[in-house]
């Protein structure tokens, strides 16, 4: 059981290292947004027109474009 969990943690860590400006992402809280700024420990997401929030990088959970392409 520990092996799959470690694998998932490594995948998420690699994903967070590869974040890019203008990438659509989903936070752990379920907020969808577009990355506008990336700093050492936080990112700025635009969640609506002219609405930006600053969140911790560890809150970024998934790539929204990949999540939208998964079968339902």
C-alpha cells in the first residue's frame, strides 16, 4: 500500500515543479484557475476575469486540461 502512495506523491511533486504561467490548474479545494504568477512558495491564480488569488504551491493538485480530458 505504501508504494502506490509514494509514487503518487512523486508525480504530484514533479507536477508542481513543472508549473507554467497560463496553465489551467485545479487546487486541492476544487478551485479552477489559470496561473498568472509563480514564486518560490506560492502562485497567483486568475479564477475569473480580473479576479486573482494568491495560494500556496502545495495547494495545486492537478492540471485542469488533463482532468477535463478524463472519461466520465
